[in-house]
C-alpha cells in the first residue's frame, strides 16, 4: 500500500522551490507503486476558488451563448425554453467537471489556467470512480445549497439558515484539513495540488571538467566490475536530491562510495576529500562510455553480478 505524509518545507527547500507569496506552504508526499516518492505542493484555497470561478464563467458563458444562438435562430419556442435551459444546466454542471478531469488527467480549464491538478492520495493513478465521486459530492456540498439560497425557492427561515450553516461547514472542512481536502476529496481519497514544474536536470557527464578527466584515468579491467544499475545509483548520488541537502552528510556519503569503488576496482590512489566528487564524476563518465561501447557491440552489462555467457560446445 502506498504511503503519504504531509509536512512543512524547510527553509532550504523553500528557497529551492520558490512559489508566489500566496502559495500554500503545505506539501504532500506520495509514494506511487513505482517506488519513487513525489513531493507536491498542496493547492491553496484561494487558488482552488479561482479555478472554480474560471470554470463557472466558462460554463455560464457557454450556456448563455447556446441559448441566445437558438433564440436568434428561432429554433426554440417559448414552451421549450425552460426545458432547454434546465438541460443545459445539467450538462454544464457535474458532467462538465467529470469529462474535463477524465480527459485532461485531473484538470479542468480553470485548474489548468491556475496550475492545479487532482491526484489520488494513495499515489496511484487517478481512477474514474474517484473523479465521479468527488464531483457528484460537489453538487451536494456547494451547488445545491447555493442554488436554494440564491434562487429563493424556499421561504422557510430555518431551512435557509440550515443551508447557510451547511455552506459554512463545507468551507471550514478544507480550511482545517492538512491537505486542504473538501468533503468530496475525503470520500474519494483525492487531493488538489499545484502542477509540478518540469525540471530538466543537467547531464552529470557535462559537469566533469577536462582537468578532472585527465587527472583520473581508468583501465578497461577496472571498468569491468560495474554495470548499468550501479551506474544509475551513482548518477542519483551525484545529482543529490531531497535526502542530500546537508552538504556535510553528502560529502561523507561521497567519501564512503568512493572508498568502496576504489577497493572494488583496485584503484591505488586515494584522492583528498576536496577531489572526491571529481573522482566519482570522472569514474561515472568513464564507466558510462565503457558501457555504451559495450552495448554498441551487443554486450550489454546489467549489473555487477552480470556473467558473460559461456561459449557453446563445439560439435564433435
């Protein structure tokens, strides 16, 4: 079962992922089935209200435009006008939000404009059931009570008072919730987050200078010990990440990995701590070039436990 947790960002993390001042500082950490944790910023209530307002303007404008076009074309009689208006309200209500979030992967035009997205809280893909549930409950949460209050269809003081209290409760739930989830999100097990901004990480090989490559030279026999899996692990270490913010801890980790690699491949020289990262990057570049060359020759090496296939016995 995937796990999730919430927490406030550290000062260093806030500087690395700077958002506008009105952004919500809450973070949602999802653990999808692939095992790679996702760190997402929870959408603030103001942003969600803005996205809802944009969608409301879009649907209302579309309904009015369709009705006026039919009236000017004299295609709708007075008796059918009410039925048509009711049908359009139904079509541009819940079905609009369900269709948009299904086709746009958890977004509506309003959410897309404000950079928001609906995600499954357990880290798995957003399902049709979750989208339908969260939008059907929105009708009961917001639209029906608001329609009763604004439409004046009920003159009872107690009924209108109940509708008003209900709306206040609906607003208070996401304000008190750690992930800003409304009642529909709690039932559907979803959350609304800020759209993550794609970041193209620099190539580790490009960060290695010519001096470092000439300083550390590796033989073919030394590069035979590791495969593609170990290369990927080393690349993640060199890139750093959420777990490598403390420079001291990172340097200790680089020193440990460098010592293990040198012992494994028989590299006699021990570089000073200041050159440890340069050594690892030089080894990464040499190892990657070696594996790419092996792959071109049809000799891909998966990991350090890889064994070359034994030659077939010659026929007698």
